[in-house]
C-alpha cells in the first residue's frame, strides 16, 4: 500500500469514529433528558421507590451481619 492510501484510510476511519462518538453523545443526552423528565413527573414515586430499596437492602445486610457475628 502507498502511504497516501494508508493516510486516506486513516482519515476515513477517523471520520467514522467521530460520527459514532457524536451519535453516542446525542443518545446519552436524549436518555438523560428522558430520565430527568420521568423523575420530575413522578417525584414521590421515585422517592418512595428509592427509600424502599434502601430499607430492603439495609434489612438484608443487617441479617447477614447478625448471622456472621454469632
């Protein structure tokens, strides 16, 4: 291969990577905006769900600690 061909191929690959990166950034922003909207519209459900997960996790961790310390 000629150096010009390698350089052209590298430039094409760089353009493809930039395109994929920009698409990933766009999708990430869309996802974060959707999550933000969801949390704002369902604030109390989100808080209750988070507290419930915390209580259940704490309960099981406390049970495991009591079991090991005996």
